[in-house]
């Protein structure tokens, strides 16, 4: 059984690991040319944290958020202009998880811009696009949960694609 001291040590260590990974991702991304649009599917390499391993049904790939309630992704800088971020949700552990999604883009909270057929849309203000030499998307939702007896994973939402146009 973990004590509060063990949990504090774990949280400090996790924070340092995340910081080191972020520095590595960002350092590599800042060397690349900016993108005019982003079309990311989860069969591609993932630069970020807070995600489970990639899954597939043979035609589509997805990743669940978890075990924490926040997941991040890093990409090249997107050219500044008013944009829409679309998150394609393949599955959610509960409907409330989809309802609670909050997204930050380079630290700026995004405003929901609509939802239809498993696609969550958010408006990205131009100033959020212009604040960094890279792109950091942070997706937060409710606390993750175990999906079923015998499955010890802590899952949130499975996403299959992310687009910025």
C-alpha cells in the first residue's frame, strides 16, 4: 500500500520525466518548418504523454487517454491564422468523459465550437498559434476508470484522429 510520502515521491518523479520528455520533443520540433494544417492519425508516432499504447481493429487506429486525466501531444508550429481543432473520439469510458473535455493549445484554453458524430471541435484563437515555436495540445477530462473486471487499465477517451484546419 502506498503512503502519502510514496505518492509524493512518485508525483515528483513523474513530473521530472514529463519535463525531460517535453524538452526532447520540443527541441526536435522547433527545428522543423511550420505546418499550414495538421492531419494526425494514431497510426503515426506519438510525441506526448498521458496515452495508452496504440490499438487497432485492422482499419482504424486509436489511443486511450490515461492513466492520468490529462494527455498531451506535441507537433510542429502551425502557421498563425484562426483555426479549428477537431478531435475524433472513437470511444469514451463514459458519456460524461466526452462532455467534460477541456483543451488547451500552447497553454491557452480553447472554446468549444461544436460537436457531431464523435467529433469535438474547438476554436483556436490566432494568439495561441503565435505564442510558441511548437504546438502543445493538452486534453483534459474526468478521472480515468477501469473499463471492466480483469482489465486493470485506467482509461478515459479513445481518439482516432486530430485535425487543425
